[in-house]
């Protein structure tokens, strides 16, 4: 089975979020199960030189894009047994940002055309193209337009908030497809605009999102981002498959939890105390992540006797808030504004509780990484957080974290207070840590589910 994984980003070449992690880990897991899985993405200017310099040039051609013959080059790089193809066009991809440019419609329409028109250069004609998020959502349309009806498509939504909205006149001017055919409610039309993502939902053979709960949530007005009715209509070809994490990326340290906690406290200038509960958050700082709840109840959280670490960046008013709190609570609060990969691993390994009170969370990887390092997640039970964290039951000893439903600070504070009461009982806390570490969050089960979907649509 030949699968081409089409994505706007892939770690370690380029990454802005969870999609980058998935685009590395899932094809690798598929490959290990006998699928000839390969990845295609743009050759961005920000890709580190160490990868750019070792790419193999495969060829180039001109393709018709936005009313002119555009250059497309293909280069390849093999990593951990997976072949990556890079679509080269400096005009489109040598930019300051990988997303958020004024001509994103043209850039990613070009990228999608390149995906379906360069099989002659790569020598790889897939049975299935697995598309991801709005950047590759037009792939099923361009396959139809070019008569490539033998290639099947799966479309995965990693975050529905970003749909690729553009003015409707781009249908003729940039996408160069039939307006009467595609500018429909069951097409690209979104009010008086177009949504790339709708194209992926409507025209692909199967649609997945990154957890079972989120697949149900997006059928509701609260989470459906204006197209919940579309998901109810196409319910027959929609399901949720939770992401996994790669154990080779998040390797277990041989040092004890106590040693890692002391190392982290020293590194970040906190009081070195093995008994104080250390609560951490690693997050993009925006409303979706539940930061307002933390800000509202911050002083009351500190009154519970905790230390607090923030690692992240985002909206300026949140960044300033956490800087202020660090100054208010010397040696008890550390606010690291920015991102630091090695430090993030130290935080996962050294903290006691990992706080993740998201308003919505399609899947989330941080809670799974934390559990691997015996750091106990406290999450809002939504999307993938609900599917991957089982609230602890002190009467049965079952469970690997703590959860709450209502998206308000009072509820979060109450559950944190309860978690800290359990933390004082070292035997119970050790049991939760063991449960968390034992949870299988690998890609093994999820990769099998994707293979099942591939087989089903190929056998139709």
C-alpha cells in the first residue's frame, strides 16, 4: 500500500504545532507496519541548512498555476526510513512566515497542484493521499479535475479553527476551477467566502479528526466553527483517531523523579524543596488554552502552597501577566516567555502536575508527554484530553490524572485542591504516577486504525 502524507509542516524540518509532530511520527509508524508511507511538504526557507544541504534533487517542471507557468522543483530527504519530498518554489516558500502571508490562497493552491502533478518526478504514484488541514484540503478537487480517480483521499482535521478562508473570486482567479460546480453549500462556499477546509471534508473519501470526542464535538454549534451541519451530513465518513507520541523522541531519563525535580527547581531559580507541589504549564498563550481561568485564580492557586512554572508565548497581555506574577512570587513562580525544547523536556520530567485547562483541544500531545514522565495531567475534559486522561478514583486506585468539565476557574481550582490533597498521600500519588507511565500512548493502535481506513476506501 502506497500512501503519500501531504502536510504544511513536518518536524524536524519545520514545525508550528501538533501537525508537525504527527507528520513525522505517523508516517514512521505506518512504515513500520509495512505501508510505503512518504511525506510531501513545501521547501520553506526556514528549513535548517543541515537538511537543505543534504537533500537530493529529483527534477523540475512547469505547472499551470494562477494563470502562468510556475516552476516546481522536487527534492527528497530520507529520515528514519521515511522519504520526504520537498516542493521547491522560492517565490512562494522563501518567506518570513510559513503561514499568514497575503497570498496564502495562491501559495497553497500551487502546493496542492504540485502534489498531484509531480508523480512523474518522484516516481511514486500513491494509492492514497492523506491530506492534513486546510493547506492540502484542495487535493481531492485537483485529483478530480485531472481525472486521477483511482487515487483515494483521506482528510485529517487537526484544528478546525483554521479553515483557509479567502474571497470567493479566488475560485476563478487563483484556484482556476468551475465556480458553478464548486461554489456551493456542499462545496467550498462559506457565507460569501470560500473555505479550503470544506473542500477536504466534502470531496475526500474519508475524514478523520484527532480524537473520538472531538469528532463528536465538531458536530455541535459550540465546537463546529460554523460548519457543524456539514459534519452531521457527512457523519457516515467521519471518525476520530487519537494521536500518539513517539517514544524515541521523548526518551526516559535514568534519573529519579526527585533528582529531575531538584534539577528543574535549581535551573529556574525556584526554592529547592522536594515536598512542595510543582505545577507546570507548557502552552501557547491564547484564550483557547484556558489561560483566562489560570489568570483569574492565580493568587488562590498560589495560596494552596504550590510552585508554578510557565513555558510559552502568545498574546502580549498574557505574557505580561505571567511576568508580573513571577515578580510577585520570587523563587515560587518562573515565567519563561518563549520556547525552549530542552527546557520543555526538563519541565515535563521535573514537574508534579501538568495543567491543561483548554476550552477546546482536538487532541493535545502535552498531556501524553507529561504522563510518559510521570507528571500527572490536570485537564479540562474536552476533545483529546477527555480521551487520553482517566480521572483518578481514590477508592479503586484506577486513573492517571485529574479532570473537570465546567470551563470556569472555580471548578479548576477545586480539582487542583483535590489533586494536592492526594499528592500529600505519597502511596496514592505513586500509584497515579505508575498508572500514568503505564498508559500506552504510542502510535501503534492509531496507526492500525488508519491502515483499516485506507483498506476500506481502497476496497470500495
